[in-house]
C-alpha cells in the first residue's frame, strides 16, 4: 500500500467553508461540503505542482469580438 503524503496539519473543511461564506451550506449539507472539498483536493493534486504563481493548469480565457 502506498504511503499517503502528509503536507501538514489537516484543514478543518467546515471552518474553511464558513470563512468562504458557506455557513448555511455547512449547516444544511455538511456531507456535501466534505465531498466537494475532497473533490477539489483531488483536482488540485491532479494539476501537479505549480511553481510559478501565474501558472495555470488550463489555457487562459479570451474574449471574443461578437460584433
């Protein structure tokens, strides 16, 4: 079994969600908030290490001229 990387102390997902203004979601749907946090962590891990602050894992959006 592969060892799980520990990058520091575990975050309190509910505290982070409340700080982001999602207190009602935490109160009404705590399981969904936890699942969303795991999903976000999985997506972030799949993106790999971003050493550059302005690096993006996808191409930047561009505005189209609709005239």
